[in-house]
C-alpha cells in the first residue's frame, strides 16, 4: 500500500536565468520569474540552528532569504506552512544514479593477464579516467524514489572497478535539465573491487588491491616527473583529479583501516564509505581521522524460533544485529565525522526507518541531521550549493508535519531547486470523530478512526453494523456502505475543504439514483495513543542495555582491547628451556615487564602473582613457521610474481583461530602468502595477541620475509589455466632468473643517483639480493630445491628457509652446505603427485645432516597441536626429546631471525611461555596457560568462565530476537558463516575477495 | 653386535632387491608363537602385566600370566606393550592413491541411491598408503565408498594381502547413507566466507530416502524384474548388513532416530555425530552407536568450546553410548595412521585411557560386527596384534617391534621406511 496521498509536482518560480539559451518547443516561453515564500514554518537552517515561525524565500531555484522577518517582494507566491518543519534535503554521496548499466565482459576460456585498453594504465581495474558525466542519463523513476526518501542531490559515479574515476553531483530536479548538473567532476572514487569491464586476473586479492594502489601512486609520481615515457591517459586523469575529494568505499572496518593506511603513506585523506561495523575497533577507526559515510542496512533479527538451528548462528552475528544500529553513535561520540548513505539498502525509503533505530538508541538528532545534510555536503565539496538552508544555496528542502526522527515523521514535500514535489498535504484536515450520518432522513452512527495516517469507518444503525470502507485522499472523502445480505452498495462522497463540523455530500444509491447526505460531527473519538507510547518506550532497547563490544567482537573476545602484562612467578615447574640448560626440574620462573626476568630455585615472589606449577611443565610458546590463520586473503595469483603484496595488509585479528591456537600453546606465527605463484608476497610475522588490532599483532621491527613457491602449484598443474608462465619446473627457474636480473638492473639505476620510477616489486626483490629480506620457499621435490639454491648462489644470497620441503631428506647435505633451513610437515604426503616420496622421517634426516629444522602446520587445525607433530619426529627417525621440542620453538625462532627474542625459556627473552599439564611432547598434554609478553592470553579457568558468559549473552540476544519477531519485525533465516581454513596448498582460494 | 649388523645388512639387501615394489604379504603362520613378558592391552578395558600371549594357525590360543603356556617361537617382549590391531572404520584407504591425481581416484560413483556399489572391488591392496598404516598399528579398515545419498556398500579388510579377495575380513558388511543436511553451502567455491543456508529441500530429501527404504523393504524380485540396487539393500533388512548413517547436526540426528523407529533396523550406527552428544540419552536408549568424527578437528561453530572435538568421545561414552573413532575428512587416508593419536588426544581431554583404546579396537569391532573375530586379545580371535616399544597411543611410544595379522608376521616396512633407510645410508656412506 502506498502511503502517500497524492504526488505531483508544480513548477513554482521556473528557474529562468538571465539569458536562457535552451530552446523550448513545448510551450510559449515564460520570461517572468517570481518569488516563493514558505511562511510561518519551523525552519531547521542547519543541524544546530532552528528558526520558529520563520519564512523561507526562494527564487530561481535558490534561497533568497531565511529568517523570522523576511520582507516579501510583490511578486511572491506565499505558501503558508504554519508549524511545519523545513529541513535541508538530504545528500547521497554514494550512488550510481542515472549511470547506464555496465556490460560485463564475457569470461574467457583462459585467464587474461594483460590489459584490454591501450593508452591507459597497465591494469584495467584502475580507471580514474571514467567520468560519470559521460555515462549519465537522468532517471525520473529513480529520482522520484530518492526524493521521496528526502534526497535533493546525489553524487553519482560509475560503481565499477577499483580506481573508479569521477562522480557528478546532480540535483533531482525533473524539469529543468540545464540546471541539474551541479558539478561534473565532484569527487574521485575508489573501492576494493574488480572491474566488470575486464577479465584481467590481477589483482585477485585484498593485498593485491592495496599493493596495486600503492604502485599506482608511485607511478603517478613517476609520470609527473617524466620517468614514464608512454602516454597514460589513466594517470593523466588521476593527476588532474588529485585535488578533488577522494572517497573510498569499503565493506568492513578492516578494509577501512587498510585504505586509510595507504592514504597516510601518500598524503591522501579519504572519506570512507564504511561497512557499518566500525564499532568493532572504534579507537583505530577514530585514529584514521577520516570521515565515515555509514550504510544503514542494519541486519534484521535472525529467526531463532527453531532451537535446533540456533547453534548455526554465532554470537558475533547476533551481536552485530544488536550493535550495528549503535555504530553511528559510538563513532560520533569518538569525534568521528559521520554521514549516512543508502548504499546497500534495497530501497532508499528504508533510510529513515532504519536511522530511527539509531536515534531510538540514543544517536543525537542533530548529529543525525548533519549526517544527512551538512556533513556529506562538505565531504564532496558541495557545501556552497547544499547542506543547509542559507542564502544563496539551492532551494532544496523537505517539509513535514512532524519533527524529523519522531515516529510520526513523514516527508510531505521535497523541493529541489525550487521544484515542488508533494507527497502529503501539509494542510491536513483531520476528519476523525463521531458523526451523526443522515441519508434520506434515515439516521446512522458514523465513527471515523485514524491510525498512522489511515482512516477507517464504523457505521451502525441501531444494532445493525454495516460493512464500511472509507478513504480520504486529496480532500475527497469516499465511504462505501453495504449490508452483508444484499451485497448492495451505497457510495457516499464529499469534498472537504476544512476541518468539518458538518459534512455534506452526494450518495449514489444501489439503484443508481443519487441523493444527498449530511454528517454532523458529535465529538472527537478518544485517543488511546499515549498509553501505547509508554509501552514502546519501555520495550525500547536503550544504549546502556546493549551488550558491550568485546575484542574481538566474537565469542571468547576480551573486555578490553589491550591486556595488562602482569608480574607472575611460576613456582616449582619442570622448565624445558629449549636452550643450553636443557630441562630444569623444580624451577621457578619470574615474569616481569613482559620478559622472562629470572629463572632459578626458590625465587622470591615479591608482589608477583604466584602460580603453583608443581608437576607441570613450562616451555617457550610454540612458533609456527608456516601458517595462514588470521588472514583475510591468502593468494595473489594474478601475476607470476607478486613480491609487491604484503600479508601485513590483510591480517585479520578477529579470526577465532588465534584463540584456538593459543589454546594449543602457540604464541607466534609467520603468516605466509599462498603458493599460487613462484614469487609470492611478503610475510606478516605475528604474535597471537588475541583481542589486539591487526597492527598490534605484527612484530615490532619484524624481520622481513617473503614467500616463494615451486612445483605443481606455481606451474598450475591442478588449477587455473594454461596461459601463465611457467608451466614446468624449467620455467620456474627462468622466472626467478628473470626477476632477479631485472632487480639487479633496477638496483643499479637506483644506486646511480639518477631519478628512477619506484617499483615496490623490484624494491622487494632488491631487498632479497641485499640479504635484507629472507625467503621462505614452498618446495617439494629435490630437483627444484637444488635449483633455487643454485639460483640464489648465482645471485649471491642464500635461501633462508625451505618450507614443506618434503624431499629435503634427499638433498639435506646440499641444504646444509648452502645454509638453508627446513620447515616441514611431520607426516603429510600423498595429496599431490609431487609428494609421493614425502616421508615422515624427513625432519630427522635433515636434522641429522645439520639443517635447522622446524615442524610447521600450514593448517588451522594442526596449528592447535604442533607439540604432537613435533613428537612424531621421535617416532619417525628417532629424534631426541630435546631436539624434537626445538622443532616447534627454538628452531622456528632461528629460521625467522627471532632467536634473540623468543623460542626458549631464558632470562631476558620475551615472556612468551606455556604452562602444560604434562610433558608437551606427550599426546596427553594440554596447555593450562599461554602467555605472550607476560599477558595471559589463554587460561583454562578463564576459558571456562567465558563459556558461561557466551551462553548467557547468546540467551539474552536470542530472547531479544524472539521479542523482535513477536513484535512483527522482519527477520532473516539463520545462516552460518564458515571461514574455511586456508592452506597454501588448498588452491580454492585464488579468487578471494573482501574481508 | 656384529651379527646384528650383518643381519641388518642382509635385510637391506633383501629389501633393495624389491626396491619400490610394495611390501610382500607374509606367508601363513606355520608354528606357534608366544609373546612373553609384555603388558597386554586386551582391548576390552583390561590389561595384563607380564603376560603370555600364544597364537597358533592365526588364532589366539592363550592370553594370561601362566608362563608355562609358552610354546613355539617365543618372543621376549619384556617392558613392551601388546595391543590388538587397530581398526580404521569408515575409511577410503586403497580407493585413492594421490588426491590430486584423478586417475588414481576410485572413491565415488555417479548417482544417488547406490547400495549396490561395492568398495571392495576398487580396494587396492598394493596401495602405498595402506602399507604405511601398519608401522603405527593400524592393521584393519572398513573400506567405504563416498558420494551419493546411499553411497554404497563397504567391506572390512586386513592390511596384508595379495588381492582384495584375500584381504576380506567381512565382505559387504554395511550400507552407508549420507543423511540430508539441514544446512547447505551457498556461494562460490572460491569465496572465503561461504555461508551455510538452511536447506529448503531437507524434508523432501528425507522423505525421498524414507520412500526408497520402504520400497526396498518390500522389494520382490521376479525373473523379469530385477533391481540390483534394491537387491543390495536386502541385507539391511534381513540383518546381514549393518546400516551406517553419516550425519552431524542435532536435528538431523533426531530425524535419524525416528527413521530407525519407522523402518526398524537393529544395527544402526551414526557416523560423524558432531552434535550427537546433545542427544546422547536418546541414542543410548535406541541402541544406536556412534563412530565419532575425527578427534583432530576444529569446532564446527565459532562459539563452540575450543576442545569440543577433543572431548566428544568422552561425553558420548559417559552418557553410555557405544563409541568408536573414525577419521574421515581432509586428507583422511594419509592421516588414518594417526588413529592411535586421535585416541590419545581424547585422553588428554578427559577420556579414560583404556576406554580410548577400546574406541579403536573392541568398540570398533562391535560396531562393525566383527568382534567375534577381532578387536581384542582374547582366545579364539584372530592373532591380529602388535608389539610396541611403548604406549601406542603416544607418538613417542608408538614404535612397533612386530606386528601380526592373522598370525602372519608382517613386514613393518613401507615405501616410506625404504626411502628413509636408503637416504640414511647415502649420508652414512658419504
């Protein structure tokens, strides 16, 4: 049912300019222009300033004057709006309004690696040259929808691709096309999205996007400095748009932080169109100093009536339902400038409906108003035109009976550039009441009732009740009466010009004859509303009632983002030092300031918290040399080298795997790029500081690593197409030789002092040649292992680590000689042809040949019990207990160049330790506590308590969602988000997007 | 010392003459063998210190402490442990050799209702994966097809045979059903965060399965009307075949319980059973046993206890359900040799050690219906057992000294140990 009574637009004061050059073939040209004044209104000039009983004077689509004593010129049409509210029309900053649909290119049989376009940037997803203005065709239907939702202008752009080009600011004015386009180049847009207009493979990952953007900025600089000789129309366009507002659209807070970080590097402050989940890391978000344009597609409550399905719903999804409407408020209270957008909404009219939820929770109404008007105006440099109701600005405003952000608010009129659009009659006549109806001397009782703007009628004659259908539109009343038996209808109609005491009208009778009726008003029907409102307020969730955000905002999240390091004394433990001292019985270990401060007997506790570790084992935390947990994306397979990408860009601190790995005694991990290409990406080496932000997880002064890969994955034996070099192990070698040769040339140019084009890929390779960055190379068969060592030797560096290295045992002597370490699986094999000769004795043989050996997981499950995997080397190959334990602690620390900080229990090292109930190489062992830098991140007892809290919080939310459904609110079916474990071998993840 | 070394060289020489062929199956037991002095882990929850175990003609003839019972060849196993051979149920060993090589994959057939498809036909006794089980004490398996709604018929084999026929312990032991899932995956296979959405066709799929079972139960064959699939179903109704239903969700398991009541089976086992513990009492009452999913798994749901997969065996056992461990899933074949460590991990998270052992021996045999033959060190059963240096549920202790299948002294070498020795030699000789 459409809510509005009528809608048409009237041209009040045609915007005729001094010298009109637009021909008009439809009518005799009107050369006059008049003023329009809206009088006696409550004018909300801006979010702070409200004028009561004021006048808004407009002419030629612009505001001439606003005030309480505005002198009206003679040729003024007056629209009296006593007590009505006038607000500036809203501004949509993210839209593809009027943009012709982008045609997707057809999928090719083989992946495409080169760009389609010539004369533009080498990557087709970078399209800063795209201009909204040249793809724009005014869309009346959509304009109407947007106006009904309160919008006056929209900033529209081609919502396709990564660097998307410029938007145009368009007024939603149907009639005067020549004044519609307010700014043909209003802003420059970005999004982590591939263009539909190309099949170019790169970038295929979030870190591919971030790397590409950095390189594009470098190339822009180079172009400006004449270091790129070819004509590049994309860069030229981008350079010319540098001073426009730069707007970045993302889907979640992690990508917001990622985008902002790139901006910081290149001196650009993006306005960010966010994901609506910024509340999850509010401090980091506030620190970006970006303005956030927020979507309001708050999640619907889940339908939790079926108790069997509830398990599929995570606490984090449920909490998001409850907290997303409070996002704007939390951001605003942190001092973040916020605006709103209809992006992600099915229909723009949901905007105010959803925003009401935020206001009900406590979002300040003036903040909300500013977020729809003045803030977005400023963000797209449109504040000279729109955003407030000030002299000289466009006559873009909405009129309503009630105040904005109240239950009864409805847009009655939306004026755009002086063009009036009416949806509700502001001169509303209330006909509700009790009447004495008389037709042909016959008397009836008529009761007209109103409920949320709709009327209904009850008609009785003594005890007999008639079926009555009443409508009241455009001041026309129509009442249809019938008695059920005879199915004969009387139709009563009347035009009502003012609040009636007596209604007179015409009746069309059953037999087609007409007569007249009168309805004498008796008294007003008693309102029952007040009572209802109280009830609503009681049921209304308040901000204080919301569950608190946890860090991360999932199950097992902590109350604070940062945990305090404590002074702790472990008493009487069996300490497996993993260092020279071997295993120490009945020994105390004092943890202070995040470090292992003292190891000895009978240490004094002082003010330390004492933990009785009698019969328990204390060890260094486990270090996983090869992991893909806590990552939003793993493989950038769009090129055969992706040295420019950084896994540090895509660390995801919200991954439950972090907590679960802590429960398995893991404290550090190298998060590697996948193995989709010979030269992968740069690693992120993290500590598993659950709850902290992505940046806090990454090691300070992290050693620099990069993933290389060999064999089946990089030659695309089991995935992808046949069009990417290399397709054989022969080609793999040549890829390395080619890139290192180019890197040498790049280094020479750089060292020569001549200007050069900065290339992040080459910079990374140069770091390898300079032995500042180390390689961890995914490898299986002996031939390729040998090959990479020879390549490295020819370029005067050595391969730091071979990872997987399942045939390492065949060339262990050569590895030892070269100085390469081996980080391997304990017993994996037979999943691919190249692991046919993989043996579980591999670690032992390499170890016996003097290779530094680690046991890694490459798997979100195995990382939880690497202690067991280390113990397998005792079974297969007879490694000693002491050495086996080093395979998951001291040795990976060595391989990662972290041996001075972690990996053993020695004084002065980081207090990354684990307390076990049994010897950690026993299958019966489990961690009791896991500490990183003196902070207890996992504790069996605390875990138990958290389980209880999770249960409680879930129940609270389930009850609230049940109540929401009972109240008739729309719900959505339960879905389960499943994060798959990423290993570099599971090549299902090449096309990774988002998050 | 010298003679031992010579012996080792001899072994090496013999081995290299076969280099890269699979291990040769051992010849039948010719003389009585007695294992003396070991701690015997019976498999039924008991253990006997300083035991004597005697077996002849492939069968156990004595288990106890009476030293005078020793006869034939005596193996001194003082300080060591003897276990019944471990059994890997719901396994695809021998059906696929290398995951990524399609030509080596024989684990699933086309179609929906495939009870007539038999795993034993594709079971490759010479699989390198199969022989790699034995050095860890995994000596038998239930070879099970995948795919389809009714995926086919499994058979139980021992892991030392020239051909599938000789490998059989029990042919066509059970029909396997993949119960419809209340949730199904949406989105593209390459999306990182794929959602599980409610399966709208769930009830339809359940009804379809029910209808199939009902029509199979009244199947009547004439010379003109023969349905091989329904014929293969008959064992399920006449008690010759067990029924294994692979199912995980609580609601679905509840539906399986109703299904059992409606169709009336005696030998029903749930495979997977991630949420079976939430219905433990009902399962116990209905006499339904559970092959619980791989202990080394991550929780299915973000909010679950981090150790839920580790402690599921314990929870179900304590509720009185007959439980055994299975290991299907990612890289299941190569990981099957970790079966004892699955049991060990369950112990770390609260399960009694002897109960854990039962879950890979006697309980498994009971569930598979072969406990009259194997599963424990008891007189009359197959002499399928092994001697381990230490605790076989421990990585550190699981070192096999000897293993016997039906009394045959099997090789504990494999493609992998051969490579190990070959390359160890290489370095020793350099």
